[in-house]
């Protein structure tokens, strides 16, 4: 036979459950409201906590059928009425529970605590200010607050300890309720134990006598919830592994496995508008996983530029903290960046489940560096890290699959366009126009002045050539000063200082990407030339001359570059046939070994042949024309 105490407890629980009416659940984020309650309560104790003032108001207390602030007001008044005396405590408790009926169980706890600290906080505020503020003194008289409460300190200490325990218990309940969609992953036995957390709702109202009991219950419940969390984490991880092995009809199953346990609108855009998972259906989703501070600002905007123009493609930013928690600074950084990039962001990244974060780290290799995982329309991963292919090729790499990246490298050639693609709008325009460009670098302003004179002399002879300064590897203040001098003295064109950094970053990315693709033989020339440029980054002077996407490129270091520009003057006019790079190469190589070239070629006659110039395939010198008659009789 069950004990009378157990029967009473069971009866109370049933009576409380009957007040629960979740049919029209109030929209409330209990975690954010609890942050506010904890901040208020900490100011009334000897252990104040730090809090982010901006995030405390990151929710709407009026976003429900009945504003939450009104419910807090009503519950607070009911609590005060109980303190005056003459009220049936049991009846008042049930009446309060009726007011809290539409809320989830964890939200009931938080609203009740908010109602308590509303009155308790005013009490302490008046108590502390009455000695120095006339209005507070008058309010203390009306509220019957004594001028000193020294004799009550033991009671306040006990009450504060009890409220602190309730706060910890509430935090546990919020944690458990936040996994409500995953409770089926927990063993039945542990799940039944945690369901007895309804008893804590009853205990919360007996603030005067249940301190020890509640504290012990808090410890037991914490251990049980920890076991539940371990089971959910293990089984959710297994579920994620299965999801990405099976082809689905769309990407919804994969996205829900990551995010839907929070709510149906786990994302936001730059205007903080809530975005649902359904809005990403039938789209290629680029999962940008980074630290909370995203990337350096210039690289972040470069990434925006490189992903712009890819249709049916969405970038979803998922910031992940490198520690177990999110600091106020990390949250502030996230809010700053998420409101400034034209991507979607996870709305509350600090609520990502640990199993999801572990999956990012172990399966997709996320660490200190950002990764860009491509999720195709069917919910399958088509590239575990498309960051390099986006940096290098931009929207041309759409749909950013590993196969597309391999295809681009198979088509790639050593060109000026490959070197500077995307780092500067002006350079991109000149590349598409097919302009002759000389990309040059040096940390010696005297050499740059001398080099600029030769370039201007070549242009004066009628050569179409634009020189662009791209600085040095690891650019510093010296490069910034050089760029200023180049602009002031009109020595040549130059890109922005941030674009200089992008140029060398692009070279590093090219080198890494070629190595990862394993394009042995096919990209040997590109890899060798990129390596030479990276090694030349700190030398006195170097230059690369080419035209758009043409494979005819000349790369020269300081002395040879100047010699070639001088020799180029003798080839004026022939660059229309050979190209400027070809004319420069021919000027440097000269007519073979000095004994003269005896190479000849016979070509069939065609209209206008006499006006064309034929370049020797061996010595690269314009060939002399002869007429040959052949009889076919």
C-alpha cells in the first residue's frame, strides 16, 4: 500500500497537470527571459554576474495572444497577495498555475521566477535607496519596509540560496525541454525519471520549506539529464551519419537533422527576419562554418563578391565557438557580421547541439580555418570544402562540386587572368577586354620609378600596355607608402592595399588547390610559375606580361625585364601578329644561335595573304615572303 504522503503528492501533481493547457502555447524564449531574471537576481546578492545588456532585450515580451509582461504582472500581484496573509496558499498556487496554463513547463518556471524577482527587486531597490532618496523613503513607508533589515539577514540568505537553487533547476529544465524533439532517442527508464520534473513545478511554490529537498532533487535531476544528453548526442551523431549516406528527394531531411530541433525558423537574414527550413528547398546550400568572428572584414566581403551571381544557391553561415560556451564578445561579433553580409545565418548558433558541432569537426574537418560544405538539392554533400574553389573561380565554379573543381583545373592555363581574377573590379574589366597587362612588384621605389619610365616609353611607341603594381608578399607599411607614391607621381596603375593582400592570398590558394587536386603533369607549369612568384615576393623587382586569358605569358625578373623592354622597341608593329608577350619573348631570344635561321614554310595561297605577316616557328622573327609556282601537269 502506498504511503499517505505519496498519495498526496500524486494528487497534487495530477491537479497541477490539469491546469496545463498547451493548446495555444505562448511564444516565449525561456532561455533569454531566464538570462534577464538571473541578471536582476544577481544584483540583489553579493555575487553579481556580468551580462550583455544588448542581448537581454533580444526578445519580444508581447509576442503572444496575451503579452507575457501582463502575465508576469498578474502572477506577481497574486504572489504579493499571498504574502499579506489571509489567502489560501493552495488556492492561490492553482490560480497562478491557471494563469501559466498556455506555457510550456520550463516557461512556467521562468515566468514565475520573473514575477517573483519583479517584486523582490523593487523591495531591494527601495530598501537600498531610502537613505538617500526622498521618494524611496516614502515608498518604503507605504510598503512597510523597515529602515534596516539586519535582523532579517539570515532569512534573506536562506531565501537567496533557495532562489539560486531554483534558478539552477530551471536552467536544467530548459535544457531538457529544448531537446523535446529528440526525447525518443533517450532510454525509457531515464525518460520516465526526467518526466518527474513536474514535481519541481509543485516544489517551486513552497519557497519557505523545501530548500533542502529541492537542492537534492536538483542534483539527481542534473545527473539524469546529463545521461539523457549523452544518449541524445550519441544517437543524433549516428542519425547524422545515416542522413548523409542516403539520397533524398530534397535537402529538407538533412537540414532538419541539423537545425529543426530548435524551431521551424532557425535561420535569419541580414535584416533579422526569421527564415524557415522550407525556404531552402530545391536550392544548393553552401554551409559556411567558421568561428564567431567570421573572417577578417576584407576577406569576408571578398567571399561575398565571389559567391554573388550563383543562382539557386544560398550561403548559410554557421558560426561555431571554439569553447564550450559563447561569451558576450562572441555574441556581439556574430550580431555585427550577421547583419552586414547578404547571407543567411543560424539565428541562435550558441544553441547548436553538441552532436552537430562534433559532426562538423570530425566528419567535415572544421578546426581553426573556415570550411564551405556544399549541400546539393538532394541533401547530399557534393564538396566537403569548396572554400578554395570559391576563392579562385567565384561563380564560375557553380555548382561548386568536387567534379566541377576538377573540371576547371583541367581547363586551366597559365594566364594573367588566372593570376588576378576577381581581386579587383578594374583588373577584371581589363582581363575581359583583352588588354595587355604587366603585373609587377617590388619594395624598391627607385626601381619602380625607373621601371615606370620604360613602360611609358613603350606606350609612347604605340604599344598597348597597362602596368599594375601588386606590391610584395606580406605587405606592410612600406608597400602602403609605395602605393601612395605611385598614385602621387602617376607612375602606373595600382590596386587597393587590401587587393594587394588578396593577390598574394590568391597565389597561396592556387598553390594549395593544385596540390590537393593531384593534377600532376597537367598543372605543372602553373604550379611552377606560382611558386616562382611566391619566392619572388620579396625581391627587388619582377613582372608578368600577358593578355587576358591568353596562354602566351612572359614572366621576367628585374634585370631581364628591363632588357626585354628596351629590346621591344625594335619590334614595334609586330606585336599585332605575335602578341605583345610573343614580341617581348622574340626580342629577348633573338634570331636563334647567331648563325642565322634557315627555316622555311610553304603555305597555300589565300586572299589577302600578301598583306599578312608570318612569324617563324623557330626563331620567332617575321619571315620574308617569296612566291613559289608549282605546275600540276
